[in-house]
């Protein structure tokens, strides 16, 4: 079989307007992702993400069009997916270099994952899948910008807080067990109880310190305690930090 050499500047051989458009789309999308990381002052920013996206797109173009001059030759087998698989393997080196541990805290995981995502976006552009590339870029902004806000609101509703409750009450009526039962009924866990008798010649009174923890609203709890017969005053303060 006679093989004719393909001209070097042949725009019809995978070097035309379509391929340049795909590289341009990879440039725009990867730049947007890199801009977001740079705005967050991450170690890998605009230039790194842009270069990853363009390089991934170019490698996909090479995978599809770079071997057309040897197609049809005897003893030549061609699997375009092999190049794509090597891109995914190679990008792990860059992502791994962004992850580090400081004082038992892992840093850089999100940025490493974004590098991986940018690689996938570039591959989609180079592979002729612009709609998927655009969709994943939009999903990136949804995840990195929207999820922290959503998580913050959810955690604000479920995060347990610790505080101290100081009450003065009249003794002799077995009031303390009922006050403690009110705290647990309102969804708070009792961590510590300390009772001190107050000196005086009038009605016997005591001062109780309750260390509580819970995620429920403290307003109804305070109202219930104030409404209890025999309670003279209620004071709520944040829990003291242990030394």
C-alpha cells in the first residue's frame, strides 16, 4: 500500500477552524476556573489552570488527528483512548504536588480536585464536547461558590453550642430536678451541675450552675425557667474555655 505524506500546513488535517475553536474554548473555560482559584488566593491560580486546560485540549486533538498520516498502514493499530487515559494519569502528579499536611490538617484538596476538573474540561473541549465542557464549568462555580454558603446555613442550624446557665432559686421544694428536666426536655445535654447555698436570714435560696450543650433555641428554655415557681433569676453566658 502506498502512503502519501500529508502536507505540514494542511488545515484539513485536524488543524482547521474547528480545532482552533476547541482550543479557544478550553482557554476561556480553564481561565474562568483559574480566575476563581486565584480570587481565593490558592497556590494554583489562573496560569496553572489555564495551561492545564489548554494542554489537555491539545493532547486530545493530537489523540484524534495526530496519527492520520499512519492510518491505513499495515501492522499499525490505533487506539485514541490511550492518550486520554495517559492525560488522566499524568495530571495526578500536578494535583499531588498541591496537597500538603500542616499541623495534622490536610490542605489543597479542593485545588487539586479543581486541577483535575480543569483537565477534564480541556479534554472535553479537545474531544469535541463543548456542551459538556460548558456544563461542567458552570457546575464548578456552583460547587465551589454555592456549596460553602449552603453548608454554612445547614451547619448553623445543627451545630451544637455550649453555654453556662446560672439560676437562683428557693430551696426546699425539690425544684432543681424539675429545672434539669426542663433543660433536657428542650433538647440540651447537661454537662456539669454545681449548687451553692446562699447565706441569708430570709427564705433559703441556692445558686446553681448548669453547663449545657445543644443545638436547640435557648429562648424557649429561658422562658420556661423564668416561668417556674421559685426561680428568682436566670443568667446565660457562653461556656468558659478550659485551660
